[in-house]
C-alpha cells in the first residue's frame, strides 16, 4: 500500500530527483534520520559543562543508560563495542519513531534497511570472534565432540544465517505492519482521530523493536567473545 503523502519525496520531486525518491523512499528517510542524529550529536557535544544544562542532562541519561545496560550484558571487556551498539539502537529507534510523524516514512518498514542493519551486526559478530580468538574462533562452529564436528558445523552455519533472517524479518514485519495499519486508518478516519491510539501504541512498539534488535546484537557480540565450549 502506498503511503498517502511523503514530505521528503515531494521535496526530492521539486529538485528533480522524484524518480529516485519514489523508488527508494527508505533511502531518502534514512538520510533524514542520519541528519537528525548527527545534528543532535553535535548539539550534545557542544558546550559540555561540569554543571550540565537540561539538554546535556537528557543526553547523558540516554548515553549512560545504554552504556550501563550494555556492560551488564556483555561485561566490562565489551565496553569498546558501545559506539556500534548505541548507534544501532538510536538509529533503529529514530527510524521507527519517524513513521509516527505525518509525511514521514520509517526506513525500518523496508526490508532493505532491516537487512542492512542485520548484516552489519552479524558480520561484526564474526569480526569480534576473530579479534578475540584468531583462528581458534572456528571452534565455535565445531562443537565439543570431534566426530560430530561436520554436522555441528552445518547446524552452526544455518543458525548464523538464521540470525540474519530473524533480525531482518522481526523488525521489518512489525514496522511494516504498523505502517500498514496507520495508512488504512488515515484513509478511513482522517488524519488524527482514529489513528491516535495506534500512534500512541506505536511509540511503545518503536522502542520495543529497537530494544530487541539491540539486545540480540549484544547477545551475539557476547557469544563471540566467549571461549568455545
């Protein structure tokens, strides 16, 4: 179902890039989300004071909350993973929330966006494994019994591919479904009346889906850091 109105798609039409914007609205709105996050990061990093302002307090609570939770899951040794983990959470959460703004399209309602995020997470999981264990990382795929190694290896490969599918389709399905419900309600009941309860619920869904993706990413990172059993 086509979105009733997309502000930035119309903006791209005015500058002669309407064909691209209509085919790839998720790319256009991914750029918008990235621009918003960059601007907010610049604001947060500007004029940092020992006695924080209200805005600095808000950013510090968000950053420290994400970091503390990550350390609880991964451990102190995984603190260096914070930039990637926090970026994944904030990007997905902001993408999810953008769908609640009239004229915006949530990039996470496109399977291309969710697949890209899943590939980054799963690929980096193996980068972590190689960083911590080198060639011995292969033991994660062979199991504890040598004569069952071929079968275990096949199962592990399937399992790691399933991680990509799980991360991709869980996020995509929930956000695309929510976007579809909103689009139907917009057409049937106007802009604000009937969709309002769904939009309020959408804030909760946006957070939960970003949190689940973030939590699963941390679990995968932590598993790659552990020694094979």
